[in-house]
C-alpha cells in the first residue's frame, strides 16, 4: 500500500497503551490524533469524521450505546481494536482486533482494517441505493471510500501491499520482533481454536492479515505451527499427559492457509494477465 500519511483517531483510556501505539507507528507516515476518553466519543468522531482515515480503539472504550449510535448515524471508520481477543465486536463487523502484546503488527493491522472496510463498503454499495441500509450508513461510507481511494490510492476491493513492509525487507531486529509477535498470535489461535471459536477466528484473522501484508513465506507459517505444537507436546509430556490430540490442530493450519489463499486471490484483479505455459524449446515440445 502507498505510504501516504494517514490520520488516525486514537480513543484510549490507558495513556501507556496510547504511547506504545505511537511508538510502533513512529516514522511510518502516520499521524496519531488523541481523543478524550472521558468525553462523548460520538460527538468527537462526528466532529472530526472528515479528517480521520481510521480509528484506534482500546477494547471497551466504546460502550454498547455509543457503538450503536455511531452505526445508526453512519459514523463508520476503519478500526483496529487493541485489547484481549474475546470474539466480541466493539464497533462494527470490519474491525480488526490486536492484543496489546502484539503491537509489532499494528501497521499491518491498520492496512488490513482499511482494506477490509473498503471492500465491504464497495460490495454493499453495489447492492443498495445510496439511501438504503441503516440511517446515514451508505452516504457516509461511500464518502469515506471515495476519499481513501482518491487521496491514498487504496484499491479497496483488491488488496494492495507495500513491499517496504515485507518481512524480508525489514531490518533484522524489526524482522525478528515481527516473527515473535506472529508466534504469539498463532499461539492465541491454537489455545482458543476448539475452546472458543469466536476468539479463535479473531486471532486467525489477525495472523492472516499480518502474514499477508508482510508477505510471510508459507514455509515460515508452517514452521511457526510445528514449533508451537512441539512445545505443547513437550510441556504435556513433562506434566505426564498424552499429546496425541495435538494432531487435530492441523485443522488450524489448514484454516490459516485457506484464509491466506483467499487474500491472495482478492489481491489479483480479474483482468490481470495470466502467465501462460513456457514456449517450447527448439527441437522439442512444451511440457504438459
């Protein structure tokens, strides 16, 4: 994605969390604009909706009434929710969830939140009239969709990535920190996979979003899975438990791969040229 400056509204109660987010977003062409967590969030977002490209929210800072009011008024923005992954929705269905111990992935989560928001907005716009849906939703969403596409160059329906943020192009220390953060995300996915499907789904989406936008090699994804399963098996053995059931967690890896494949599919416009078979060598024939 283009590295054009983003203006992000930040609504958090914990100043330490806000400072941590600012630290991870420094030098990344992002302007973080704090909002007052003690004031009315609806009034603040309404007042500045034309200047914000997205929101960073501390989990629970929006009470259910405020969240519903924002939806009813069409005050919807791409959002990343920082906090424990519980499977619950804080703001709207396109929000991206990220635990506070995984802020190394914050910039990728913002990319994912904006891309997912634009995709849903464009898909909904094709299905309803400008006055359809919830009160004010379609006009405001379309306004933001057009602004993000025009000013930032986001493709919306098709995922577009910034090679500067690819894992292989990061400085060594940043690369190691990002991989460790992804390992924590994958661990959250495994721990909740059979116990709490809603929380597991949010952890899965978080892992897949970052894996896609940082161009994580598939071999590295498999390595993360195998290493975690090996650690679980060793711990179970030390505690005198059987570990045969860990084989069932291959389903989690299959889920991750399926979601990654879908994101890669969405990143290719339908009119993109297809790569044809290699031309036959002189004196021979093309392989079948």
